[in-house]
C-alpha cells in the first residue's frame, strides 16, 4: 500500500469532502441532496440502502439472476419486506 489515511487525518477529510462535492455535482441541483460514503463491500452498501429505503409495507420486485439477486432477496426478507 502506498498511502494509508486514517479517518481523522486532515487529508482523508479533504479527499472525502472532494468526493462528496464531485458526486453532488453529478446531480445538478446539489442543494436538495447529500452524499454519505459507505465503507464496505457491495453487499454492505446494498443492505444499507435496502434497509433504509424499503419499508415492511413495500412489495419489491427482485430479479433473481444467480447469487446477487438471491442475496438481495435474503436481505429484504431479513428486514421484513412482504413477499
């Protein structure tokens, strides 16, 4: 590893702030949005999104295309989404 930054380092904070600004810039009117970086693998981020934005009252449609779709279905069932 050529560079290791801790989350409390000033340079890490600057890189994170820059990444957030650039991401918000893609949205156009960035005043209405925020960006929250999530550290972890793809399943970690997907579970965070699903558990935040899909309520138990929702009936999401999940396309099962091998293991990734099955994993999403598992997550939704764990969080109580209806079948």
